């Protein structure tokens, strides 16, 4: 399990989930629950702590996202 913050267009959401999940699947769940706006430009996002671009098509583990990170969509 990892705990991190999702920063989506200025709105922050604290999450705790399995690092083996694909990032895009988490985004789909957040979209369906109304927690983020409908935006189909989800291909890339940024790890603030690592200062690098990450792919939403990989798992958090594959992208080496760890507890305390902030994932930002702009």
C-alpha cells in the first residue's frame, strides 16, 4: 500500500491504495465517483517529488511512486 496526494487541476485528493494498480484505472474510478472532472487527456502526469513525467498506462510500482509523493495533472 502507498499513500500519496493527487493534485488534479488545483484540487488535491489524498489516496491510499495498492501500488500494483494502473494509474489510469484509479483515475477512472475517481471520474466515475465525481471526484475529478471529465478530461480524456490522461496520458501523462508528473511526480512532484521525483520531478519527472510518468505514464498513466503503468502501475504506481512500475513508475516507482512511493508513499508521500504528489502526482500532478495540469
